[in-house]
C-alpha cells in the first residue's frame, strides 16, 4: 500500500473521466473533478516526505507540485471558460 497517494489521484481522475464520457452533458463536472484531484495530488506531494510519496514522486518535490498544480488550474480554468455549446 505504498502507492496510496497515486491511487487516490488515479481513482479521482478515472471518476471524473467516467462522468465526462458516460453522463450526458456532464463533461464540465467531470473536468472539474479531474482538476480537483490533480490539485489533491499536488497537496499530497507537497505534504508527504520523500520516501512516502510512492509513484506520485517523479522528479523533485518542487517540480512535481508545480506540474500537478499547473495541470489542475489549467483543467479547472478550461472547464469554466469553454462555452457549453447550447
């Protein structure tokens, strides 16, 4: 169970992707969930010590937190900004 940080992020992203793809007209909610769980991953990576981050640790802590944080903000911003097409 050393990989629990990555597992949390992957379950959240998979849930968001499932909602975005399978539930009609809920792509925005799915995108927000994906962005939120990437943000959770950034917080987990920032808080956990080096040896306990598991596969959520790819590069340095600063790089990992920045990459997850930027991806989170970008996905959430796009989910809010993109018009619904109605």
